[in-house]
C-alpha cells in the first residue's frame, strides 16, 4: 500500500471527529472529498475502516489498528517538516489562477506582502476561462492555488472561505441614473449590460440576479477584462454589475458611479482553492500567508483599507 499522507490525515480527522462532515470542516474540504478519500483508502486496505450510521461513523477493528500507526506516522512527518522548515526557507514557484481578472486588483497588496516576506518564491497569476477551468487546472497540476466564489464543486479540493463581497450596479458619470443612491428593477430593465463572460464567478452571480429579478438583460458586450468593462461603462456603452471594491478608485475620481438595486443584495463568498494532494513548501507558504490575512482581505472587500 502506497502512503498518501493527505489521505491518512483525512482518515485520522474522520476517526477523531466520528463524522465525515466534521472532518471536512476541520480540514477545509467538502464532505464529498472526505468520503472519496476514505473510500480510496478502504480500497487500498481491502476492507472497511468505518461503520457508517445515521449518527456518524465508528472505526472498525481494522480501522482502530490502522489509526494507531497513522497517528505516529503523521506526528513524525510533522516533526520532520517543522525541522526542515526551520532550516530551509521555502523557495520555488506558486501559480495562482482565478476566473476573473478583478481579483488581481484586490489581491495586489497580498501578493506584494507575500513576495517581500518570501523573496525566494516566484508568484504568477493568470485568468482562466471559467471557475470550472480553475478547478480543472488545480486537479491537473497546471495551477497550484486558485480563487473563486462559492459554491465550488470538485473532489479532493481544499476550500477555505476568505471574505464576502457585494456586487453593485455600475454606471457612467453621465448616465441618466447618476446621482442616485439606488434604483428599482424597473429602472434598469431596458438598459444594455456589459458583463463578464459565462462561467466567470461574477457572471454567475449576475445571472442569478437577472433570474430572480425576472428579466433577461440586453447585452452590449461580454469580456473577462475588468479594465475594459469599466472603460466601456465610463464611455456610456452600457452598465454593469461589478464587485464594489473593483470600482472604488473610479468612483472616487468621478469617472463611474455605483448604486444598489432596491430590495436586492448581490453577495458572494470568495474562497482559496488548493488541490487535495500533498503541497510543495512554496504553495503551503502561500496558503498559510493568505489564510492569516483573511481579515485584511475582508476589510479591503468592504473598502475599509486603501
């Protein structure tokens, strides 16, 4: 049997919590990912490791014996990792992917701080065609970390919620609705919209809004380039739905105006995605650094920091 430390860690968490759901919460995984890892381990062992019931799971006799060895093995691996980490600064490359270019603007301070703290690690960021593509890249190894709005489907992914943000209606400074704080759905039904392409997390949230509001938007343009969308809105080619933080500067400069739609709040929860396999030191350093700054990201999403 080959030793997959990540799979053994999932097994230990399930054994200690007596629940796949609680194990998933502890490890920042989906419940389906935990179930998948346990089934794979049971296939390797050749027999069940848990008795499954309505109130949770209980170790079988074989599971009890395996847990004794797993705990010792994982503790030893942790000691080795700690000793190596103390002796060697992490180095390498972290490839970050997301299905919206807008994240670049929000994460610039995070990337800058990380690169200063870890000069031996190179960070690259690229925009994928969709959230599904981001997930596929993480699974295939084409990306080391990703950002996306929830929910995200994908076995063996570690999902860490980072912050909540809000989409707002964005219009040009000369638009007929400029100067108002909010509008009704009836005010925008006839407007032409400039939206992100389908598959993008902002577009998914936008489409949910249109469905709930009961109308299909007239499209002027579609693009995954945030700067292009803002420029076209500024020039009066249409209006858009964008994260509030993505247009903070343009609103302050008077180039764009933002307003809310009465009775509707377009909220998103954005998460850090990591593959469920063993992570290189550079990726672990980036993940830990990002998680430690969740409160800073939330403040930035709310426009509380510059």
